[in-house]
């Protein structure tokens, strides 16, 4: 099972070792403007990728890549000696594109700010195409409408309730509002007949 925490610790250690070796031990003038930014190590600790940036032109970037390729053996042996791990990871150097991406993002943000400022400037002198608020009218009252009586304005409309066992239409057919059972007989007469029995 690979330990990712151990891989992260080793990556940090490799960054420090490679940066120190480039500064003090490797005597190549092409590596004078190199900055080691980060490193990643595979979970099995066999391969390491070291990211670097170069301050200079495209030609200097290419020369730096060639110098790092020639110094890989020296740097790998230094990593093996200073870390003391069983298998020294192979080193691969890759140009870090984070600074270029950061400059591009800054340019995009500046363009967005300029566009926002332009929109705000246009909005400052603009007027509404219609009413400022098309859903509210100044001549409307907050009270009840004029055509509905105030007593029934908030009232719930009366819905006829069905008598138990009889639908509303059937109760109206048999005798209107009187309470009837499912056979259509008034409930009072049933109570009287049950008293007789």
C-alpha cells in the first residue's frame, strides 16, 4: 500500500535538495536563472517530477532544459545520498507553466474589470425602457378592490357539505337541506322509529 503522505514529504525534500544542489554544487552557467517551484513523487516513490521556472527568453529556457538534462545524474545521486531511501527516484524536469497561467488570469481579470466599469458607466446615465417597476402602479390602492363588498372580500366561498352517505346532488334531489340517510329517509323519522321498536 502506497503512503501518499510519505510521497508528499519526499517531494518537499527533493525540492529542497535539488534547489540547494543547483545553487551550490552544479557549476553550469545556464542554470543561474532557474527556480525550483515544486515536485511530485509517484505513490510507489519510484519517479519524481521536478517543476522549475526560468527567468529569461525562450532560447534561455531551452538551454536550461538541456543543462538540467545533463545534470540529472548528479542531482539524483545527491537526492539518494541526502534522503537515505532504499530506491532513489528517477528525476524528470518539467517547465512550470503556473506563472504564465497566472499572468494570463491577471490579464483576463483586468479585462473583466474594464468591461464591468464600462457597463457601470453606461448604467449610470441610462433610464428604464418602461416603468421602473412594471409590477407596481402608483395609482393602485393597497385596500380591497372597489367592486367586491368589504364583508365578502376576505371570506371563503361557501361550499355545500355532503350529508353522510349522500352526495350533494342527491341530497338536493330528495328534499334539499334536510338530513337524510343513505336510503333517503329523514334521520328524525329513523330516530322515532327506533324509539318505537
